[in-house]
C-alpha cells in the first residue's frame, strides 16, 4: 500500500495507527494493540470493526455498472469532479482523495488522473466492487468499510472527499476532512433520467433534494458553490436495465414488470443525465 495512504489509516477498533504485517503468505494491517485486518489477494483490505451491514452490490451488478461507466455515459460527471478536485488540492504536496461508497472506483480514478501528486482510497461494503476499485488506478487503494460507522482514517487527513449518489455521514466526513479541503457532493436534479422515470414508472427525484442534502450536512459544512451538469445519453435496452439497477428504483420496482417495460423501449433510448455538484467546506 502507498505509504501516504497507510500513514493516514487508523484501526477501526481502537483508532491507533496501522502498519503492514506479513505472516507467511498472509498480508495484513496491524495496530500496536494487536488488532489485525487481512488484505485480500485481490488487493483490498478489510477494515470492518464488526460485521458488514449488508453485502452491497453483487458481482453481476458490479460488472454491469463497470461496463456502463467504461462506455463513457457518465464522463461528463467524471470530468466535473476532476475539475472541482483540481481547484481544491493545490497547496497540499500529497493530497489524499477518499470516496466512501466508491463502488468500482470509477470517479476516484478520474480525479486521481487529474491530480498527479494525489493518492486515493475507495471505501465500500461490496467485495466485488472493491476488487475492481483496488486496481482502478495505480495510486488508489481500497478498503472494506461501513461508511455509517467511524471511518478508518485519522482526523483531518483527507483533502478531497467524493460523495457521488451515496449516503452522507456528515459528522465523520467533517472529522476526517482537512480544514482546507472540501467535500464534493453529486445529487440528481428533478429531470435526471426523466425519460425513464415516465416510461418505466421509476422513483422520482424529490424536488427538495438539494435542501435535504443541505440539512443533512449543515451542522458541519457550508456549501461554497454548486454547478449543474447535463448530457444526452443514447442507451441500449441492456444499458437502460443497468442504469436503473444503479439507482434506488432497483429496490422498489417489480422486476418482471420493469423488464417488460424496458423491452418496450425504443433502441437506442434517449436519456438525460442531469446532476448537481456541490462543493462543501468544513465549518
């Protein structure tokens, strides 16, 4: 693991620093109090203090998502994140970029590509996702972690936090963020995937979404700026299925009814990507 990342990791049990340890062919991270965390052969380290709250995305879901993102459909968003992070990182010779709920590490990799001096850490509960995140970029590492619990990071150790369509743990984000750093939050706007919402009867974006995000973070962060980003996608039916599976509607829609509606879509199907990118500074 990159020494810059390792130096900022902390034991999820006691909060002590971690160091690399090897016993035979087993690699692990260990703290001075003897708490040990194995590194999987696929490259990610298990930094859970207890049991995972859920298994996260399955291998099939992760593979579909990776293919969808690799096709460039969300490149507009990746570029916006990279540009925003580039404005935050100057002044730190070794910035650390962390993405809780990183999935495959796609956005983290885009940011690292724009920051040649930075290192990155992907956090997620999905082991199939972390297998990909661990090799998403040469300067990225990956760890199994519950982002609703205490993050396995030192206080004020992170320059840029990425939050892309993921839950927000405001108190922990504030604790680990450098006072000169920023939290980048991506949320959908009301017309995001609007064509699919109508045709497939998907969950609609709450019109008060931005206000709810502000309320959830307001005790710890101030939104410095916000930008809107839109692009027009042209998707196959299979890609529509993957896209729906990446959002909250996947947990609420009847699978058979949804599949029938997707089968009735024209091919290709035009879809609007519409998101809001907020830059939040710690109070």
